[in-house]
C-alpha cells in the first residue's frame, strides 16, 4: 500500500506587511524604535509577511480559524467530501487554548464527525510529526484518508505590551527580541489518500532525528529571563508574576542557533549513508530555513560533504511569506505546486530543521500521474 498527497491548501491572513510597516503594527516598545530590527531583517531576508492581528492588536483570525481556512482550500478540489475524512492530524506551536488539543478546535471548525484525531505539539518539525502520524495510520490500514492541518499565530506574542509587562525596552535582550522580527502567521493543509488521483505526490518516506538529549533548549517559552531561576511559568504564584519575570516571552538562544545547520546537514548525510536518500536523484529541494543567513551555510556544508544540490533546484517562499513555523513547509509546498514546476517522475526533498531543542525532519516525495 502507498500514500499520496492528492491536494494541498494554504491560508495567509490579511494583506502582506512590509518591513517598514511591521513595527508600527506590532507597536513600539515604550514608544521607542527598535535598535535591532534592521540588523535582524537584513540577515533573514524577509521582505513581507502576514499577521492575524490588526493595528489595534485585535485578532482577525484565531489559530484554529486559519487552520480551518487552509483545510477548506485544500478540500475545494478534492473528490472526497469533508465529512468522509478518516483522520485529522494537526500541528501548531501553540493553540488558541492551552487545552483541549489544537486538533479538537480545528475539527469543530470543520464540522467533521467521528474522525480519528491527532494533535502534534512542537515547533517547526511538528508538521512532519503530524504528517508521519497520518501516513503511518494509512499504511497500516486504519483509514484510507487523512487531512493534515498546520497553523501558526505568533504575532500575538509580539505586541509591544508583552515586552513592556516584562520590563520594557531597556530590559529586553537580543534573545527576547530576535523572534519578533522573524516569525509571522499562516496555515497549510494537505490531503493524504491511499488512492492516487490524477497527478499527485507519492510519499516515499518521512524521517526525523531529535537531539534533545545532547543540546539545551534553543527556542522556547516558559522560562524566566534570569537564567539562574529554574522555575517555569507555571511555578510562579500568579501569571502576572511569571509575565513580569519574562517567562511568557518567546526567546531564541542565538549562541546555540548556529548548530541547526550542522545538525540539519548531518541528518541528510545519515540518510544518504543508510541508503534512504540519493541526492543525485533529487529534482527539487524545499528547505524550511528560517533565515536567508542559513541558506548559504546549508548549501556550502552539503557541498563540502559531497552531497550538494544545485541552487537551481532549491525553492523557498520565505522572502514573501515569512517564517510561519510549522506551517511554513506546507505553505511552501502548496505554492510550489501551484507554480506547476513538477513533472511526473520528479522527486522532492523537504527539509525541516527545528531549533527548539534541535529536531530535524526530512520528507521524500515523487510526482506520479494516474
């Protein structure tokens, strides 16, 4: 039995937001312009992105709303009715609610009855976990179809008031402000079926390698700014106390971040050594690098290892769609397929390096036509 990606969809909220507009929309911390914004934007190369909040910081679409919209777009051209989907597998970094799971909220929004449900929690690579759970479900014969939905709503974390509550402009360090200029909002979806339909993508394999046993947290929410404080956000007497300590800010340890390139390339080399991946037969590479800064580093390291993929085979929409976390690879795949660059027999390698505690995922697809 095989599994096929028969349809994809994506949703991006609101109009594109330029580099010149973004700080005004998110708000100036203590009324002051950022000293770091231009430096970070120059490195990541992003020109436009989308936010599910407006200039008054009202939420225009919930995280679940965006997931529902992406799913509906995915299913518009599907021959399978929404209420016949066997499994709903969802992923997000954080849902609109702490509990229940994000998948439950998306299911309710879609109105799918009696579906087998899965929610994958993590950061960027949680999309691959959601896909693999769905693929495996279909391969063992539990279901014949699965809808995978990934969505991220990070902009709510970047309102100026969040930083002011944690001490304001003069106390926020680089690690706490870094992701403010990196992340944005959006959702993606794919329909998986055991029956190929027209021109579709056969899922050859999905693999991942986690390095949480060897590395500390690189990206996260829940720890205070004081590194000598071992508490997490739930250990404080009140949530207000946790917020004041910076425990509700999303942070990136930029000193550790460079490890993402080496570990991502190491995973690809391991797959080559195992005989799973043949780089010479890859026609298209869709790599979710979070910043342009990492593109050349990944390319050069693959070249040095004798596993280079020519640059003309690389595809990304980072610069126009932004970094939408776990939704990025799905939004990227949907846009790539819309451009009709793939012919039957073409192979795709999807790479998803994650900096949370360094989990790197890979997916291999082949275009077929029935």
